[in-house]
C-alpha cells in the first residue's frame, strides 16, 4: 500500500510539473511570437549567444586549469556571462518611458 501511495504521489508531481511547464511554454511562445520585433529578436539572440560562449570558455578554462579542481566555475559564468548579458535589458526597463509621447 505504501509503495502504491509513493507511486501515486510521484505521478501527481510529474503531471503537475508537466502541466505547469506546458502552461509556461504556451505563455512564452505567445509573448515571443506576438510582441517581439526583429530588432529585439537579434538582441535576444546576441545575449543568448554571449551566455553560451562564456559558458563554453568557462568550461574550457576549467578543464585546462593546472589545479586539481576541474569542475565548472559557476561564479565566473554568472558574473562574466549572465550579468553582462542581462544588464542592458535591466537598464532599458529602468529607463523606459511609460508614455512614448513624453
């Protein structure tokens, strides 16, 4: 009985996660397809490319390190990949005018 209860609980968790993922995916696709201009798609592609490039360089640097620790350096990736890629968007939303006529 306990095994059945555990299986049922796991099934509910997986289906709830799948449902939430599908809902989030649907919302993101609607927002991206409807409201993104070509210019914003280029900027988003450059940002994603930057994050991937810095992740690759961080991974390669960790492999070639003379130290015994060959693990991925998440802090370097965050500070040199994620932060520079997201900073322009943060500044844009901070300084964006609420009314374009002003």
